[in-house]
C-alpha cells in the first residue's frame, strides 16, 4: 500500500494527467463517434479555441444529457424521443413506456 508521503507525491502527477485527459480533443471526438455513430461537431470548429463549451468533451456531455433526457434536438421538448429498439419490444418494456407516457 502507498504511504501518505507517496500519495502526496502523486497528487501533482494525477492533476497533470487529469488535465491532459480533459484537454485531449482527439480522445473525446473518437468517443463521441463511438457512442453516437456520427462525427463530433467540433471538427468544423477551431480546435485551438479556448471556449470550453465548444470542446469535444463538452459536446459529448451535452449530447449524452440530451439522449438520457430524451430531448428533441429541434424544439428542445423533453421526453418526446423514443429510444430505438432492435427487434420486438417485450411486454415489460411496452408497459414501462406506457407508464412514462402517463406521468
């Protein structure tokens, strides 16, 4: 196990590693492509931009929130997007969707 002295020595390295990961545009753009099957919109934006809202990570997080909350990208309405299912939905899944619609 690490002693307290060792942990204190690792803190600056961990901060640097975290900062490098957060700033890695290529990493987050590839993850965006893996998750959503489309290129990250930052490809059209200057990657050297200092605006944190235009970073690949910020766009990945925002798109994930939209998917999770089922927000329509055009009108912004919540809980209107139905998830795509492959195959026939089970009885439990159909009942779950009806319960969510009644709320």
